[in-house]
C-alpha cells in the first residue's frame, strides 16, 4: 500500500519555499544581460517578464488547489490528456529539475567558493549533493526550515544592493536618465523589451516546483494561492528595485559587460567588502539546489505512484514519511551530470524543457474545466491559460537553435517514455476487461 505524505507545510513555509526558489542565483548575474539586450530601462523587461510568469502561475494555482497531489504537472497532464502525455510532461519537468541541481552543484564548486577556499571540484560536488540529500530525506519541515534561513540571507543581500544603489543615487553619482533608455543599436523599443523579457523570465521560474508540495501543505486550497502570488509579487518588487538602482548607478555598457553586475553597485557605493557577496551567492546557489532537489524527488515519487515511473520510487521512509528512494535516485543522476558537465551546458536546456511543461499545464486547465475536482478550489478567468499558452509560444520563438538541438535529445527521451507507458496501458486494458 502506498503511503501519503505528511501535511506539515504551513502558508509561511510555502511562501518562503516559493520565494527562495524564485530568488535564486540567477538574479546576481542576469541584470547585466538584460541591460545588454534592452538598454538602461532594465525595469521594463523585468516587469514584462513578471506579467508573463503570472499567467502560467495562475494556471498552476488553479490546478494545485483542484488536485493537491505530489505529481504536480505530470498529474495534471495525465488527468487532462492521459498517461502518455502525463509521463512526457513529468519527464520534462523531472529532467529540468535534475539538470538544474547538477548545474547548481557545479556552480557551487566554482568561482564564488574559490574566493574563499580552494578545493577539488569533484569533492565539493559529492559533499554538497550528499548533504542536500540527507537534509531532504530527514524531512520536509527541516528542509523548508533551512530554506527560510537561506531565503532571508538571499533577500538580505538583495536589499543591501537596493540600499547601496539608493545611496549612490542620493549622493548624486547616478544617472536617472538611463531609466528611460529602451532599445539598442540592433533593436527598437518593442524588440529590445521582448529580448530583455526573455532573459528576465528565467529569473521568475521556480514557482512551478512548489505544486509538488501541495500534498504536504496543511490547507492547500487556502494556502497555495496566497503563498504563490505573494512570493511572485515579492520577487517582482525586489527585481524591479534591483533593476532601477543598478541601471541608475552603473553605466549601461559597464553593467552589460560585467559577469557580476551587482558587484559593480558595491564597488561604486564603497564601504562593503566584496567577499560578502561571494557568501550570499553561495547561499543562493545552495538554496536553489535544495528546493529543486525537493521538487525533483517529490515529482519522481508522484509519477511512480501514478504508475509512470518504476514503483520503488514511491517508497516512503517509515516514521519521517519522506520519499527516500526518489531522493537518492534523483541525487545520483544530478551527481553524474555535475561531475561530467559544465554549468553553461547543463543550464541552457532548462528553459526549453520548462516551456514544454508550461504548455501542457496551461492546456490542462482548459481541458479540465469540466471536472469539478476539490470543492472551492481556486479558479482563474478562462483567458488566463489562453494567454499563458500565447506567452509560451512567444518565448519558444526566442530560443536559440543550439539550445533546441540539445533540448530535443531530452525531449526525445520523454517521448520514448510516453510511448512505453502508452503501450503498457493498452496491454493492461484488455487484461482488466477480462478480469472484470
């Protein structure tokens, strides 16, 4: 008999989970890239990305409260389109999560850590992922408790940047005129805004992982929408303020050329040791890996319980009731990826995989409108999932061809899994009919 997961996640814990997952390591490097694509008005593509992300977040809020189960995206797609599409969607989400954890583990062993201590990359990766797996197995409450501390540190670092940037503005060393500069030599206002929004959109993803905790939330129909939209709006406000102060304080060319754009604000403001941001960045990377690891293990558990992955992945640790087999399996794959790949190569496929998932989720909302689901669940206007689908199509058109080549390999594996589950389902159907 398959055991259910323990409902131990309160609204504040869920809020911090989502906020910590959105406010990941990306914000520390993406502001400069957005400025390079859109010009000095970094806040405009950030705002556009927030609005695009909120569309798909609305679809997730409806489905998570309608079907509060650990399978998340895979479960929704299964109910809407059958097990073949469900297994494909779940595999894409699972692949994105496992790849992300591998990339973050590799990033943790990189330049930020080397600012503090020099250790072999392989050793750091093994210890890092092993510690995260043990914390994940120990319990969801303990994992999310650690996330609260890490998220406070992340947000504190970003608030410090906002304060330092404001200080640069107040002492007269900033140029507020840059806040209205939209466009580059290659693109006009609309094209530059959309190009920057695509990059900024990457910073807002992370909210989708939280649906895999719906089964462990105490009151999902009340808690989930509040935590989701509260965290998304909080992250959006922080990002917009970061974009404003960074753009005003730092010349656009310098901001775009920097691999550590927020450090440029620190240097201009003075009085704060640059090493502080190495520590904050390490916390951000570790927190992102922890939260994504939680999502991956819960998704693998949920898919196994639905019969889409091998049954042992649905085993739960007695007493703590955490999916220990799924945690170990997903960690092992992430470890292999981290030891054999580079951060950039691992990370570039994430967006494509997540957009495939988002298409399935937005479409599932529309198909499942005729199913009542849980009573009094959250419901978005029907135009929201349609706009969510349109936003995904828009972002698909902005993905580089090389990313498509790499991403389609993983997508192909998902298609194979879907075909296997489809054949297995058809073979089991006649047997079930004869037994009846």
